[in-house]
C-alpha cells in the first residue's frame, strides 16, 4: 500500500464536538443555518473515505504480517491526513462560524454581542489545544 500525506486529512482525539473531554458543542447556535464546512461537504466526505481506506489498509497490513516499519510509515501517513483535515475544518470554522459571530456582534452593538464572539473564540482555542496535544 503506497499513499502519501497529500492524499489525506486529520481529526482530533475522539469526536470533533469534544465529547472525549466532556465539552458540549454549540451546535444549536449554528449561524445562518449551516456549518462552515457545508459548501465543501462532498469534498470532505471524499477525503474522509480516502483516510478510511488508509486505515483499513493498516488492518490488512497487520493481518498479512507486513514489516513493522512499513506499517508505521502508513500510520504516519494516516495521522498526517487526519491532521490536515482537522486544520482545514478549523480554518472553515474560523472563517464562517467565528467571523459570522463577529459580524452579528457588531450589528448588535459592542456589549450585547461580545459574549458570543468570546464563546466562539474560546471554542476554537480549545479545538486548537486538542489538535496540538495529538
């Protein structure tokens, strides 16, 4: 199995909503009726299917008793792929969700909307921290 990190993407420990840390998501406050990744959902799903194939390939490699270093090389490629996906998703979150909160905050006036912007920034910061721990 030969794959490159360019063919892949990246998630974090556990669920993207932070379930492994006990954190609840702000799903119910999705601005403008969609998530930041909505426009590229098909591309993301294709990318995640490719990563899923890489992981299944790792299972086959173990079943076929492939040399350890070759398996570790593929683990590294899968990890890089998931990290790349996570960074793309984070960028889309910042551009869409955080930016929308800031625009709405400005429309509401500085004091009323500031808490939503602060919450979105804190949420993004926590997601970045989880990514850095992986």
